[in-house]
C-alpha cells in the first residue's frame, strides 16, 4: 500500500493541500483513500439520527449503508486510540492513501507551512520521514525539496515518484 502523509502545525494548510492532492491524483486516474487524524472530539453523526441513537444506546460499531455510500463508526468506549497501521488495514485496496496529521508516524510526509500558522517551527528538523516542504512563503533551508503550497501538480509529481507510482 502506498502511503504518503501531509503534516504540519494547526492552520498550516494541511486540509486544503490534501483536498487538492486528492483531486489531482483522481484526475490522473488514481484510486485515492485518505485518513484524517483529529486531536479533538468529533462526530460525523447527527443527534436524533437513527445511527446516533444506536451509538447512544451503547453500540460499539454502527454501520450506515445506502445505495450511494456506507460508513462504519466505532466507539472506543475507553479503549486506546488505534494505531495508524490498524486503520490502514481496514481500507479497501487503492493506489495511494494520503494521511493527514499523524505527525509522529514513520511514513513519508510533506510538511505544510503557512505564514499565518500559529506555529511555524519546522517539524522537518526532528522528523527524518518528512521528505519535502510546501510553503506559502520563501523557505531558506533547502535541505529538502521545497514547493509552493499551491503548486499541486509538482507536489503530485513528487509524490508519485517518491511512492513509486511512476518511474
């Protein structure tokens, strides 16, 4: 499974870049999956919905299925957060999985940096798995490939080469 990450501090452009990378990879004919790590309590379900009521009643897993999509929600109910490897093992076969977040996991990543981010301390100095930087300002340290945050085609070219999707 080809895995490539998008990492960075809060408000550094991770989600926007991930969205653009998915669109470009799909445009190139790739089957893409994504994993997004959230650091806070989140819910994809709406209070009052049948699936929400099932979870509130105590169900550990609730699958919602229709003719257009399906989703599986798993309540941890005191269990530890599963490791990325466990989540990846649940995904269907695809050409590439883009992983947003998961700063400390050992997969190849591009670090996003924005001028308006809350923290701009480079993560790459402490993470050998960061293989490139995408920024909306001039990056003076050229020890890694540096891309303009909006140069999606060049970033996808790099990802395809780095993961072996193209020779």
